[in-house]
């Protein structure tokens, strides 16, 4: 079953509102990071949102996927551009799995040699 992204957004927003009531400085600090990043003039909004989507997938953050998909569409990103950005995420995550696989083999080799 596919997610109801609008209902999920509302659920996340309600939870964040509750967090803000308990600790307004925490939510304000996050908002400050978001606003500071949006003011950057070195990359455009569409590129920023494509990067955000690739990172969101890597972090497995549904709330991030939800928010940044809307922002990417609003910034003019096409489905094909989003797919290409997600392809980068897939490639980097596969690379990370390869590196950690090599670390696992190193751990194995070390443990075997320690037993000898």
C-alpha cells in the first residue's frame, strides 16, 4: 500500500508543533539552518532539492522525502532529474556497502589470524 503523503506531512507537522511547544529553541534552530541554506547563492534551488532528495533516500527519511519532493517540484525539477539524483544516491549507497563489505573481510581476516 502506498503512503498517503499529505496525511503523513500533517502528522509530522503536528508532532513538530508539539516539540516546538516543549522546546521552541530546538525547532527554531532547525528552521534557522533551513533558512540559511536556502539563502545560499552558490547552487540553485532545484539543485539543492535534488541533493536533498538523494540524501533523504540515503538517510531513509520519509518526512524529508515528502518535504523535498514538494520543494523539488516547486523548483522546477522534472521526474527524470529526480530519478537521476536518486541514481546518485543508489550508486553512493552501493559504494558504501562495498567499502563496509571490505571492512567485514578485514575483520574476518584479523579474527582468523588472531586464532592461529
